C-alpha cells in the first residue's frame, strides 16, 4: 500500500455504480424489503425514506469502519445495533421537527431502519473489513440503489393508484389529466394496497434479470 | 373473549408479512424448505411472545410521558420516549441472547431445532415492529401485549410455512427463467397478500 489511491479511482466508482444495477441491494441481494414495500404509496414518503436510509448507511458505515479494529468480534452485533439505533434516533427527531406530516405517515418504519437488513448487511459485509473512504462510497452506492427501487415502485403505485405524484416542495401534481377521467377511466385502488408493491418489484426483477442473464437463479 | 379477538386480529387481519411486510428478509431467505421455515417461525413466536410484554412494561413504567411518576413527583414531567428505539433494540438483543442460553441449558432438543435461527432474529424487523406497534396501540394491561405478541408471531409463522410449502412444489414448474427464485417468491407473496386482504373486508 505504498501508493495512495485516488479518491475516485475505478475501484471506488465501481462501489457506487454496482449497487445501482447488477448488485442492487433490494432486487438482487434481497435486503431491506420491508420498508421498501411499505412506504411507497406516495412519492414524497419514498424520497424521504431513501434519504434517511442513505444518511444512516453512510454515517454508520463510516463509524463502524473507523472502529473496526476496536470492536471485539463477540459483541459486534450489539455495537452495530447501538450505532445504528443512535443514528436512527437523530433521523427520527429531525423528521419530527421539520416534516411532521411525513413523519406521522412513515410511523413505525422510521424506527425499523434499525433492523433494515441493508444497513446491518453492509456494516457486517463491508465496513468491518474496509477503510473509511471505501466504506463511505459503499454506503452511498447501496443507499442510492435502495432509493432507486423505492422511487420506481412509488412512481407506479402513485400514478396508477391515485393519478398523482407528490414531490416534496411542489405538492401533489395531477399526472393523469381530467379529460381521461371524463372518458370513464378510474384509478386502480388495488395499486395502493400492499400486494401490488410486491408484484411491481417482481416485474422489476424480471426486467433486470432479463437484461443481465448471468444473474438468473437455478431455482 | 377480548383477548381471543385480539389474537385473531393480529394473526390474520394485521398479518405481519402480508399487510406490513415485516421480516421479509428472513421470510424470503429461509423459506426454501418447510422444515427450516417451521423452525424459524417457531423461534419468532417465542421471541415475540417474550419481547413484546417486556417492552410493554418498559414503555409503561419508564419511557412514556410521565411514566416515571412512581419515583416521586419530581420525575412526573420526564418524557423519555425518544429513547424507545435504542431501549427496545437493546432489550430484544439481550432477550434473544438470554433465550438462546436458557434453551441451550434446559432444552437441548429444542435448541437443536431452533438454535441456528435465534441469532438471526435479533435483526428481524418483525420483532422490533411488534414492539413499535405495541407502543402505538396503548394496550390496557400486559396480558393484551402478550397476546398481541403471540398472535403476530403466529401470523408470521403461518406466512412463512405457507410460502415454503408453495416454493417446495414450484420447483417442478416451468417458471420463466428471470423470475426463478426470488422473483417468483415476490409474486407468490403478492397473490397470498391479496387473499389475506379478505380478512380486512375487501
């Protein structure tokens, strides 16, 4: 390790781009599904949830990576849980202070970031064995990969379920024009219910694996 | 009778997996065979049945707004509820460890069946989710909290055993290649979720 690695070397860039596509935490590693499916009824909830997870993931990865040589392996799960729980408390308090409505809608799912498997999975699989800068990159990559799936699912659920898109700062936008409703179109209420997010994620997986045949499982 | 209603409601109408997606990670990862699914499901019932009432007592006597008034009038104004995440997760991690040790000592056969699943459970969202919902529901006494924990655990058990049975059979079907494995499990869960919506009156 004589030479210092460039901050955005090829290897570090790969840490960010991989999770966006063929190593996506939600669709390929199958981590963090609970919150990915449950907070996607409106776009703004999905965006805020993604930012919350991104924040906890990056800071958590950084902290664990800095402490990786000090944590005794027998109690590492408890140490990680305490770090993550403290970060989530910060996120929860900030959300309650600045976006109270969203915080009410997300309800228990903010607290559940603690047990979001993406976070524990990345801390365990990456941050415990890598340097701080690489761990930050990994956190950003996986946080964005998680956010990508959330935004895609939320887009389809909200547009087809209620005909709107709620974007923070712009309010509710009507996407499906009134004229179509007058011709007899109706919102598909089923899209707002839990089962439809599972089906949307399944279709996402289908398209993704179709384009990357090496990811196909043999049952 | 009230308790029985609560049990049925938490197991079916508010099923952890199909209405809230709690514990999906282990639900998808451990549902390949019925045998392991039964083991993990039983461990979840067990741990939920213990941690929900313990966290209920913690919530009522220490964390909630004004809960510390039994210590004296000076403490009546304290509101420690912002600490609930960290306290709940600590209780869960400690309880899982304790349960693991007790089971290993007194029931080696049960430990053989549940043993490898217990550590997984500390980070299962169904467990923390149970405690966080308990916090919102304002149960009247600890019995209700226990029944709620057992009921949600039973609902989770039911879900994972059902999907494992389907996945065992679907191995012989001609699933489109990109959907094999996880993709199909998602679709199956979605369809089962539609059926469970019936309990909500849709």
